[in-house]
């Protein structure tokens, strides 16, 4: 049996975080019924689109986040559709919703209302700032979660604006945490019959899990030290992106890894410099140390492709990797050998390259196309 | 009264750095008894500090992570005082064991017999080298759920490559899509999102496997390729790249769908971010700005038109935000339903009223680091209280683990001490404390 077989999940309110949370259930065998408004989930109208052609069934955001789900159109502003939803909830174990706090209750579909039809229900609410507190009604976005919750102020260079991560990584992480919390609550419901309302907030996921935020918050509490922008850049030992002949490589050098770097680049002057430092460690914290590294490392890097630099450094156990764009990664031999990318055929769109499993178990994961808007409305409502 | 879903589940934590420890932290929060096993003869960097015992003059040189001790004082047991350790160690039982010795391997296997889950995120061959590969573990305990978190997967041409999260996410495309639109990648700091992403997924995987174990009666091996898990968090970019060849070059703080940016606010290094998702958000922003004449431009009536003119619009927004405090802009825009928020440093987080009202900072006592506030559980629920217990110190739970869990006699325990398994700190090769 598939890993999460036998669980029926209903998703309401769409968006990336809620959709990603239920995708984690769908791809591992749960039955996920996505309730969409008549105009479709908001992510159906988000770029990029497959082939760069707009269309309600072509958004890469939608397709990626809704594999293996059923799509049922309900207009929750209508009494009769709310009735249908209640009947559906009575058959489900989990509801994941992404409306603002209070919206479901205003429709007569709040936690208590739903418990009346399914007393062992797990209701997971995914919002910007949570179900209560002074900002409960406030709106969020990737930029808000990472800027206010996460460590954005420390990212980028000191003379410029702080930098977010690419895409919607913080929103996805919120969905990822929501999936975990939901499954935890579901185990309680399944084994002990106890329902639960789970409250996941993008801002709080930003505070507790991205990047280095948690460590830096604890460090601040320990000694009052704040992280400054670009703090992790520069210093004596190289740390970050460095140029090779055809692009960049990611380098980090610790004192423990110095011998591996020296063995890799085989530069007599750099080696001689560090022999001196080994004999007299007080020489280490000087600008000359950085200069000695740079004088050996840059020519070595620039005379190699990023792939060659990575492979040769790794032979000496020096952690160096090539920096690749998603377009390069699609064709990278490592992911090709692992079969990470999967082609899924969509009759109306053509073949779409999807991504593989976040974790592997026997008889665990599978991928099926994301649904066309309302593809399962008749079948699902007819079964009630 | 319901109990936590993992009550009665025992987890062996054989992890380093961040991803593995954060999986077991989640499992502990959910009620599992987590037993962390440290090898006192091998200091894993970036797990309990950058080095076991930093010399005083090294503290400031190693930057913010090098000094992350209470009062910047490494104390007698630096490995129990570092922020990197304390942030994920709540409630864990801490035992020591030298797995490189045959007697250590036997003790480990005895612990495996008494456990339900093993989590490890070492290099892909470490379990095999230590003679505790999954097959061996399952011979001793067929019910064991084994979670491995190899950064690039257990196979593939680069599977054994070494590095921290930043290396692998750079390799996999995550770093290239982050950065200023107009400058080279060398000008930005590294990305470290692979580990936290793996933490939540890893715990999800263990819960799912335990649920299936309850039905089938057998354990299994889960492999979580950390970087692939993280790439899923940028999914649409890979779908796009495969479909159109678009390299997905960095856009700074901009977005393909939203008009957004981090704008300067009044004060020193003060910033406020604003996201305009729709025509309604735009109308609200413009109203808050006092309906300025420039905004009446026909080009700005659609989101596509606004995105095409973002350079121009940003100058107007920026001159407006620069003259106001970030809090004014934050609350005024949010009152009109527009996503806006100040960029918070650590002090700001500790002073925020919403953080306080939601109880997002909670005290814990740590055996050797004192009592401080930590970021709280990652979610709230009406279910049984998630576990929140004091932080132990290295080796402090040896007696519990060896005698009560494994069941060693006093004589056997003494033998384990004599063989160098049981200590409360890191050792030099000659057996003295570092």
C-alpha cells in the first residue's frame, strides 16, 4: 500500500502554501480533493506558464503544486455549495484551508461547525500571522515572511537593499511545516479519536525555521549580538561564490579544510606561506593570509570550468561545488542519473517536466497530472 | 485526554549540523523520546560550535557563528553552550558512544533493539564504514524506521560529495536564482535553506513511515535527498526552465506576479517591504499615498503595466516610504489590506507585540548555557501540548540510556566507561579533554 493511502484530504482556499502541504499528501497516496472557486485557484493565474503561454490550466505554479489531486468547483458564497462541502467534510479526515481567520466561520464552516459533521476532524489553517494576536487580520507574502520573520535584513551587501531568497521559498516552507503539523494531528485523530485545529503562520515559520534565523535569534538572546548584512561574506577565509572560467563555484574554507585546498591547487607559494603560518599561528589573522589564498586560488579557478573545479577539489575532499541555474540543473548528469525529473503528459498542454519525490520509500511516491479546473466536480459530488 | 502522537516512540539521533538535528527536534516536540548519541572522540564542526574549544582570540575572528555563546563565553563546556546546539536540543537525552570501536558498535546495536527510529545525516558511507548499515540494523530490529538525509541522494555521480547546505543548494540552482538583478553572484551571501527544509520533510516522512509500520509491522529505510526536497520549494522555476529554457536569473526582491520591493524607511538601515498582488492592493496603496498625480498614468491600471514600469513606480514608492517610519507604513498599509512589513533584526523580533502575544519566544533551561528564550514551536494546535523540556548536556544522560534503556549492569557500565564511551565532553586522541 502507498504510504498515506486511506486518508482523504480536502483543500480550501488554495495558494502555494496550502497547495504544497496537500501535495505532500497526494504524491504519497492520500486522496486530495481540491475545492476551487468558479474562476479557479489564484495560482492558476500565476506566471510562469508552460511554454510561456497563459492559460487557466498552464501555470507552472499550479501544475507543480497540485499533482495527483482532484479538482472540484464550489462557490462557497452559495448556500447549496456550502452544504455540499459539509457533506464532503463528513467523509474526510483532514481539511487544509488558507482563508483569512474568521472567513470559514462567517460561512458557517468554522472548526466547531465542521466538527458537528466530522467529530474527529483535523482542520489546518494556513495564514499569514496566525489565528489570533494583534496582526491576525494582516496580510502576508513571501517578502513579508522572509523580511519580518526571517533573516532578510542580514542578506545582501551592506550598501544595498536587503535581499530575499528566490521565488516563494518561505511560502513553500510554510506549506512544508503545515504538512508535518497536519500529519501529526491526523495520527492523534486516527489513533485516539481526538480532533484538532492546527494553526500555521507564514510569519512564524519565518521566525522558527528558515536559513540561519533561529541560530541568530538564540545568539542575540545569549549575548546581544545582531547579525549585520553581509556578515557571512568576506573575512580571511573565502566563503561564497567565486569565479571559474565559465561561471561560478561555491567555496567555503575552514581552517580544518585548508590542507585540502592546498592539496587541490598545488600552488608552491601558497603552500610555503601556510608552512610559515603552521610554525607561527600568530601570523594567521592577517590580511597577508587572505592575499596568499587569493593569489593561489583565483588563477587555479579561472583556468578551469566550474565543473572541473568542483570535481578536482572534491577528489581532495575540499567542499567546492559548481553554481548552476535551474536551466542547467535540468540537464545536469547527477539529477539525470537519479531520474529526478519526470515527464508527465497533459492532453491539453503537452508533456510537462515535473520534479520527483522529496523522500524515497518503497511503494511510497507517485506522480499524476494536476487536474483541469473542475475535472472531478461531477464525480465527487455525485458520490455524496 | 489525548496524548502526543509519538508518545512511547524512541528515536536515536545520530546527526550532525542542522538538518538531522532539526528532524529529531520535531519528533521530540511530537512526543518521542530522542536519544542523541555523540562521539566524544570526533568533534563535528557546525553542530556544537565551529570548533570544540575556541581560543579566546579566535572568538571574534570566527564571526557571528564563532561567538554564539552566552555572553560570548565558551565556558568549560563550549559544546553545550553554542547556539547551534541549543536551538535544536530541547528535551533530547544526550549519550556518548565511540562507534569506531567494536564494543561501541555492539552498544549501538543494543540501543537499536530498544528503539523505533534512527535518524542520520552523515556522509553517505558513514553508516556502512561503521558497520551499522541499514541491513545490519534491520537484522537486529526489523521494526526500525531508518531515515537517512544524504544532501545529494544516496546515489548518482556526485552523491558522495562533501559540503554544507550552501554548497549543495548552489549546485542545485537555489543560489543562482537569488541575488541582485544587476550584479554577479559573488556579491551576495550564501543561501542556507536546504537544512531547515529537510527538517520538516524528514519528520513528515518518519510520521508517515510509523503510521504504515503500525499497519504492516515492519520498519523501512527512507532516503531524503535534501537538495531535491529543497528544489521542490522552487518548483515552478524548474518546470519553466524545462519548458522554455528560461535560466530564471535573479530578480532581486522583484517577482513575476507581484509588484514588490524592500524600500528604505526613515532611520538608519530601516526598511519596509510591500507586496502589491492585485488592482485592489494598488488602489489601496495609492489611496494611502494620497492619490498622487503620477499614479493616474494609464499604464498603471493593470498589474502587467505596473510590472513593466516598476523602475519608475519604485522611485515614487521609495520617496514616500523614506519619509515615514517603517511602523507607520506597515500598519497603515495593513489597515487597508495591503501586505507590508518592517524588516526585522533580532532585537525587533524580541520586541514585537504579536510575537509576544502568540508566545513565540519561550524560556528553556540548558544544563550548561543557563536559561534563555528560544523561538517556540513552529505551529500551534488545539491538540495535546507539544513537548518543551530543558536542554541537557553532552553525556549527562549516559546512565539513563545505558542502564535503563539498554539494560547494562553496573559492571558492564563500568566497562563502557573504561573503554572510553562514556564522557561528558570532547577528548583529544590521548584521552585528555580538549
